[in-house]
C-alpha cells in the first residue's frame, strides 16, 4: 500500500466537459491552481489516443510531483509508467490489477454501497472513492447518493484514505470536508470552468481550511 499521498483535490478528466479546449493544457492549468492528483478517464477515444495523452501527461506531471492515475486500463498504466489505476466495481478485479501492477503502484476503487466498502476495507487497496455524494449528471451508473450523513458513516467504518465524488462544488465543499474525507474528486467543477487554475485554487483553499 502506497503512503504519503495527497488526495486533497483529485481531478478526473472528461473531454466532453472541456468546451473543446486542449485536455493536457487544461490539466496542467488545474495543477498549477492546486490539483494534487489527476486521473485520466477516457471513454470515447482510441487506445492509441489514450496512450499518447497519458504518456505526455505523465512526463509533465512527474516534474511537478503530481501522481497520474489511469481509469480502468491497467495496460495503459503499465505502458506509460503511470502511478496507478482507478477501478470500478465492474472492472477487472482488484487482485488481478495488483498482481499486474505490483505493490508500488496506487490503486483506488469506486465504492457505491456500504457492503462494497466493507469488502474493500479488508484489502490493501490504497484509497476508496465514495460515489456519488450528491446527484450529478457525470455519474449516472451509481446507486443512491451517500449524502453528508452517509460520508460520516463511511468514515467511521474504515481508516483507509477516503475521497468522494459527485456534485461537489464551492458551496457544499466545506460540509463534505467536515465529514473527515481525505479529499474530493471533481470533474465539471474544474474541467468546465472558464479558468481551471482559478477554479482549482478556490477549491483547494476551501479544502485546506476545512480538512480535519
């Protein structure tokens, strides 16, 4: 299990929300603003395009000490030297991903129910991503939102790093962090922002001021 990771502001990419802007440039602006981790989530491009984007981003992010994770694709992570993989409940099983990547890589898993949390908490997965905390159009394949009280309950169930995603913005971020989360993952709040750097900067300030 990898330690000393800053999960505070975790950016998940979505080309469909960038308003046609260059994805790599957008990510780098967001990192300059305060993003501490990046996950590339590509649902519509070819494997070749995914690889090229991940490889270029890995080079740029390494110089800044910001971890790069790949959504679903352990093969892309291996080929590009990415720092890890994020998997969902219907993806390749965690154990197989760990065997493939080895002990030094970061592996996170999406958690949609308390039963899933109990199972994942017993593994050596690096972090758990509770999804969604609030209703959101970018996460349509999940169960009922956890809500603030649900995050508190989840926090009481494990000592593992917890992040949460889904409908998080400046208005509700303080309440989310007050539940004891290690960080939050955002998509549209940064990817769709007029200034990704300013949006990230606003969010990271709130996170730092409210982190338990």
